[in-house]
């Protein structure tokens, strides 16, 4: 039975995230995009991974594609969804996460963009790479998709998405009266585990977003 669908923004991300599960003996299948758009398997591998290829699309195209894929996950009855994003904050993160919220898959979408093992952390809502705000790092010089702001919430500017930020804490209040993306600070894998434990206790692991770093911890709590 398929337990988890991973929607990755590019092929490398699909592999990086899928391996977080396969290396521990989980049955993982890479699903072709066209196949996923047609129908997700209901009795396939435990984890199916799709390279959505949404990173380099126009924002409205990425929204439409991700909306259709997430609705396919819902239709197939797959209980868990992981939206793999770039730890360098590149691509259509805002429109992709908005698509997931608009699909109704969850009312609260946790977003953990950090990757501590690669020195990419989120502090007070700001993303840092090797100690520097991300827009001052190599990602700010990307010739195709330069990151202009270190504030993660700026990814959702102008999209009409309700966004809440969560500094490091022992407990989190994650109940909202409208669909919300929650941006979590994280500086270590232990931060990830504390957040995952809290989200599991509140029944909010149904759909989450983040890079391959959080995926390695996420699998422990499914």
C-alpha cells in the first residue's frame, strides 16, 4: 500500500528525498510525471516519488501542475504528502505550497526549508547559508533564479497565502481558522525532531514541505 507521495521540484531533489526512505529498506518507486498526472497507484510501493519539474516553470504553470498532482494524491487515498523544496529557496515554492493549500489536502502546511547538515538554517524567519543571509550567498548570485530576500515569508508575497512564523520553542500553537503555511525555524536535526514530534501529536503531519534534510527526520514519525 502506498503510504507517502513525494512531489519534488526537480529530478535531483526527487532522488535526494527518495533515498532518505530507500536506504532504510522502504519500498520506493520513482513515478513518471505523466503517469502521476493520469493516476497515482493505490496499491504500489510504500513511497512514490514524482519529479514534478516545477522549479523552472512560470508561477501560474507551477501552481496548476502542483494543484493537479496534489489532487491526484488525495483521490488515490495516499495518507501522507511531502512537498520537496529547494534548500536554496529557488523555484516556485510559494505558488506550489499555495496549490497544496488550495487543494484542501490540509488546513495547516508546515514548511521547514532548513538543511542543517549543509549549513543552511532558518533563524527568526530568515534563511542562512554558511552563516550568511541567503541573498548574500551564492544563491543571491544565481544567474537564473537569484534569491533577493532572506525572509522565507517573502516567497509568498502577493499570493494571498496566510503565513505564520515559528521561532525555536518547546511547544507551538498551530491552530488557525483559515488555511495557513507555517514557516519553522530550525538549526539542527534535533530541532527537526522536536517539531516533528509536536506536529505528530497534533495530527499535522498529513502534508508537509521542506528539503531533503527534514525528509530524513520525517520518515521516523510516519
